[in-house]
C-alpha cells in the first residue's frame, strides 16, 4: 500500500468566515476522527497537500499525518475531499485514523492484463466488476490485483475465486461472482 507523509497543525477557528480566511491564506481546513478518539480540527498547507493528493488519487493509501505538537505521526486514510464545483479548489478534507495492527476491509482495483483471444474471434469482453473487496492488515493490501485474461475465448469467464490473493488477505467479495467474461457479440447487442 502506498504511504505518503503530510504535515498539519491544529485549528482553533471555526465558522464560515474563518474557513474562508483560512483558504485565502493558502490553507485547507480538515478534520481527523476515528480509532476511538475525539474529533480534531486541523489545517494543512494547500500546495503540498495537493501534491500528496495527486500521488494517492483513487488509490488505497496510508497517510502518515504529522500534527504540530504531537511526537508521533498518526496513520490515517483519506475519507473525503470536498472541492468547489466552479473552480475545483479544495474546500475541506476528512481523515480517518486507522490501526495498522487491526484488519480492515478495502476495495482494491483489478488490473486486467493482456488481450482476450475471444475478442480477436468476434467476441466481446464484458467486465462485470473492476474491483475486489478484501480484508487484511492495511500494510498488506496491494495497490492493484492483476488478472491475466489473455487465454479467455468466447464463453470463458473468470470468477473472483480464480483471483490469486496473498495469504495475508481474505476475500470479502462473493467468490462465485464473475468479474470478467468473453461473450458472443450478438448476445451483447440483444441484451441491450
């Protein structure tokens, strides 16, 4: 799993006007919650925070959040990013503190490798699900799970049960459900 370092400081100003002044000064308001602790109001410098967001965009990532005044960084995950609908600027960020020693559920993207043989023979590749649900320790969760589809011919499919996962992870998704298959192109047109 990807890890990035972000620094923040505690915030004691609240309200709409205070948040607007904070954003104008080049900072982004945020909150930290979870792990049985009280909610903490934070502020982050917007420019370095944006760079970190580009690294972890749409990925499972652990953020090592260093808060001014605390000796050890907190291990958190991005829960929500709010952006302005007009100019796409950052409005607010939510962080969820996690325990690295406790198994949690994660959604991991599936990377389909190769080109199915059946598509060269007139078949249509149908991806039913491009993600897999797994449970495990946060540091054991991979960025993606690769599935080789190059041997699929028309009528072949791959279920979740055929996806190889590390021993440290448990599959939460229904093992019998299909994630990808190659069907006759006519059948796809009729079903639409």
